[in-house]
C-alpha cells in the first residue's frame, strides 16, 4: 500500500514539478506524470535507504518534488528542441 501511495503522490508531484520548472517542456502530461512518479519512487527509496526519513512524512513530498524537477530538467536537456538556427 505504501508504494501505491508513492505512485499517486508522484502524479501530483509531476504536475507541481512542471509548474516549478522554467521554460517549455518537450513532454506532455503523460511524460510529466511519469517523471513525477519516477522522482517520487527515487526520492522515497533513496531517503529510506539512507535513513533520512521514515516510511511517511512531509519530507517525502518535498524530496519527491525535488527529484521530479531534476528528472524533468534532465529530460528537457536530453529531448528539448533547440530552435536557435
């Protein structure tokens, strides 16, 4: 049940990450949602393994947003279109 919650929060995190990230993103809603889910999973897994937080808490949400923003920036860097001549 814990990982299902991480998945659901990841969708919300993806939307928030897209709002926070500057510039136009090459991906749509589905890509952003998947990046949010991935950021949430990575932040939860790493944070719990490093004993930064327990199984629940607000730190998960903030770390998930940070992870999703980082993944979104990497995605934008890899797949963004450069329209400069």
